């Protein structure tokens, strides 16, 4: 699948690397990029039972719109300097209200969004990431706040377990993997006996697409798959991770799998996920 339409969620509290990464990817693959700037509706804590004054709500919404418009204007300048096709838009989000944003992403090929940054917190960022990953139907490129927004000449790692979500992530990431100088398929072994050579099938598939592929089978650390992958990334100077995103929805709240949550929290390089 070619990547021709990218949506990136803009940052409100800092000039983060995720939108810049979206521009870099768009430049390399010849895609159009849309920067969506969120207007965050006021979230009223559940323990507040008294009516919220109308003038307070109006002022909060006005300030939220002004912040979103400022972020959008900054991204418009980035698009002009980068000489790519792009645009910006405003989208209203709230606690559990993602319909407008998801509608704007579902006819795109890739969503690019920044990781939650404790030093520069974004309203509802963690919940937004979960909604985009599990309910958009579109692959997600999550960019850590410590990342450099460069894209070329990367060492990529495919975390492979043969699952449907891992397969979806690989198919979605092919245009980006083709730009990598090296691709390593990593299979985490948990001690269970497997049929055949783990990773040989996906390595052959990628090789038929002209990729230079290696396979690395590694034991699982006592702390779990997530930490095993994070340690491998650090020890082998990996620049891009491709993996499935695991989780399910219960009573409209996302419950994320352990490995996925570990990666989302502690990642140091961009991670492309699909669910």
C-alpha cells in the first residue's frame, strides 16, 4: 500500500517532533499531509456537581480555539518552507468525544502523533493515542518527544509474532521499510515450541519486496515482551520499530496489552503500529 495521505495531530504546548516527522515522511513518499489542531473542550471532573458558570465555559472554549489556531498557523508555515502538499484543520475533541477527529483520519493512510510528554503535557493526549490506534482503522506512527524528526537511512526493526495485527503493521509500513538501509525481523521466544523457523516467513515476504532483511531470535526478558523489545532497540541502535498494537475495548474504555503499553510509555524511537 502506498502512503499518499498523512494526518498528523499538532502539538499545542510545544513545537514537537511529530508534525515535523510527518512532513519528512510526506517528502520522501510524495504524500499530502494534513495537520489537525485539536480544540480541547473543557473537561469537568466527575466529583464536581455544581453547575459550571457559562462565562467560564465560554472563556475556556475561546482560549482552546486560540491555542489550536496558533498551532495550525505554525504548521502552515512549516508546510510552506517544506515545499510539500499540505493543509491544516481544526477539530474539536473532548473526554470520550473523538468522532470528529476519527472521521478526519479514516480516509488517510497514516496517522502521525507525538508521545505523551510529562514535561509538556497535552490535554487528553494518551486517550487520543488510544482512540487513534484502536478505533481509526488506520496505521499509527507514534513519535517520541525525544526523537529527531529525520527519516532517511534508518535501521528498522519488525517485531514479529505472526499475529493479524503484526501482519497489518508490516503491510502498512512497507513504503517506509523500503527506505530503510537495513531491516531486522525480531522474534521474541518465550520458551514454547514453535513449528518451523520463527520469522523465516516474514523475512521471505520482505525479501520479495526487495528489502535487505535479517532475522534475530531473542529470549524474552523476565520483565516481559515490551522490555525485551525496548532493550533490543537500545542495544542495536534501531531507528524505527514496526509492530502490532494489542488491546480491546471494554465498556468504551481501551484496555491495552502489556507489551503495547510498555512501548507507548518508554519508547525512544518512532514506532509504527496497527490494530
